[in-house]
């Protein structure tokens, strides 16, 4: 599903109105109607107790005036409290104020620094409509306007946000000062980036996307680089399996992972890769650990690296790498290798000599963070799968800054360093070197446990080994990982969910997605 920024939505509106001849008042009418439809479908009983539209002076307030008029025309009690004077309304809002007054609607101007009129109008209502600010907000909501927002939030009444919750940065999903906590948001045309990523997804409540008649030619003229993944987007990436195929048909993944005390990361990565259909998996790990790992991975092969008694990842140079790389179709490097000079030497070797698709995860990323500039010299652009802490080390930003602009930081890093990035977390973000960004809606809080990242790395690397392009491997991988976690949580509950649970459930989720693909094709 396409997702847009505030600027892209403004361009879509302007093209629809100015170039393709759709009157702005018609778009406003459709917007208001779409909100009314949602109110009557979900909250008609509360609406019969009374609705208060809290409006601003701009076109968001104009949408609110349409809503109020349409509700009154359907004989629902509705009033408007405006945080501006009537003479200060935008042209379209003013036109709709006249239409609202024609149905004898009550319009109360709320003067600056006096909440009493608003407080009085809220009394005994069943529902609030937030039509204050819209998607164009760039400065923090402070002062009297913040008092208005806080009064609405404290009312205990369900709040329906028009287009976006007032106070929410519609691009980054972060609150700009006081922010409306909506029960639901009816957004127009397309979801806005800030509404589908944390914490904006929480402020938005249930998100309803309404078609208000943005012209198809305008949509084609405005390039889009953001999407919210759904099953229909990723099922086409699933590798197809012929009846006469064999293990060699589905790739050979080399997993370079593990050290003393961190064997589990290697095991989870290998098992996840096998569970998504990789034909062959070979684990390269320190020699002294081979007995432990070979016993845990009866379906995988192992390669022993380093000298006798070696428990730490050794420094592999070009000749070592060429021996390991023979007949491999993809590489996963990093889970549990530790952060030290030998692992960094191995990473440098991979950057220079790896000629197949590859993925850097976990300790591999922490070793890379010592000199990120090396990424641009990689023979093959790798996939990176950092969590916010690892992303902090890669960028030099603190974790709060990373989480404050996940889309922007992921896109900029992937473009600057020529890599495919998977920024993990609630609503994982993927980015390509060309600036395409996907937001993944699957997954749940039960997946906040050790080993989940190792499973994701194995899934994505497994798809790379099977021949998927990196952008398809990461989109399918993150969606499958989260959806599998959701299946397990639905079956067993989120608390106590562990990484191994996901590994064992992966084939069922793949089967489910394959069935979705067949249904779409029919």
C-alpha cells in the first residue's frame, strides 16, 4: 500500500485541483462525508448523545464544518467550537461555515486563553472530532493550543481525528508538543508516513484511509517511494518450487557465526534459513565449537575455522575466504562472532572479496561500526539488519534520535553507504540504496526476546541464497518474520514467546502466504 509524506499529499491535492479540475470544495465535501460514514458505522450511539467538532482556521477546520453540517442533516446533535475567529477562516472553511449556519448549526468561537467556552460545549457530548491542525504541522503545539489538546485528551471521550491527529508530525510519526490521542483517524487519499510508524501509529488509533477523489493522473505524476507492506505486496516474492527440483535448486547459504558463549545465535540463523526453504546451509564457526554446533544442526554442514582449541572467531584472509565461498550462493556474517580485531579482519576480507549476496548482522554490524566508510567499497552491496542500538553505533546518533526519524535515517544511510538496510523494531523499516522505503506492520511485543534478530537474519539470508533480489528478500523476510510471530502469539500468547517458536512455525506461514498468492491469482 502506498504511503505518502505531507509534501507529496499537498502535491497530489494541488494537481487534482489546479491541473485536473476537481474543485477543492468537492474534495472537502468528500473528506467530511468519509468521516461521517465512519462515525455512523462505529459510534452512532455515542453520536446521538452529541458530537463536538473542535476546529481550527485552516482546511482541516473546513473538513470539520462539513462533518458538522452532514451530521445535523442526519438529525444528529452536533456543534462546532472554533479555536479562531470566523473572519480568520480559510476561504474553503468560510464557505462551509456558511453552509453549516444554513442548517442552524451552533458555532462557538473560543477566545485565546479562555478554555471555559470549550469546556462548556464539551459537557454531555458523546464524541469529539479533532479538526484542528491537519498534516502541515511543522512547529510544536504549545501555549493555548496545547491547553486545548490536553483538555480534549482529558475528557475521556473518544476522539476522531480528521486526516491526522493534531500535534503529530505526519512524516516522522513523533509528537510535536501536545498531541491528540485519537480513537480513530480518518486520513484522506493515502496513509501518511507518520501514521504507520511508532509512535504515530499509537496516537492515530484505528486508521481508516478514505478515497476522496484524488485524480489518478495526479497519483501517476507524483513519484512515491514509501509503502506499507501487506500480504499482497510480498507473496509474489515467495520462491516457487518445481516438482522435479532438488536441494541444489534452492541455493547454498554460508553462515559465518558463533563463538564461545554465543553458539545459539549461529544455530538460530541456520535453522531459520533452512525453514524458509534454503536447499543447503553450511555453518562456518571456530574449530573448538564444532562438536556443540554439529550436534545441534543435524541438517546443516559445518566448516571449522581457526586453529585447534579456537573458540573465538579467527582472522580470515582472502585465501581462507575463497575456500569457504566455493559453490555458495549467499553469505550471512556476524551473529555471535564477537567484536575484536580478528572479526574485523574477516569483515574487511568479505567487503573486498565477497561476490555473492550477503548480509551483515549483530556483531558483524558492531565490527563494521569501527569504520562505516568501508561499506561504499564493498564489491557487493550488503544487507544490514541493525536494531536501534546498533544503528546508533553505525551512525553516531543516540538511540532516541534514531527512533525519532526511523524512515529518514534508514533512507539516508542506505543511500549514502550503498547498502540495503533493515532497521528493526516495532514497525521495522527497510530501505534500498535508491531510496525506496517499506514499513512492516507485522509483529508484536512478544517478539522482544533474545534471538529474534538471529532468526530474521537467517530468513533474509535464506531468501538471498534462493536467488531473491535483496530488496525482495528484505521485504518478504521482515513481513514473514513478523507474521509468524503474530501467528505464534495468537496461538500461545505473546508472553514467553521465544525465537525457536518462530523457527518451527515458519513453514506454516509460508504455506499461508502461498495460498494467498493463489487466491489473488484466481
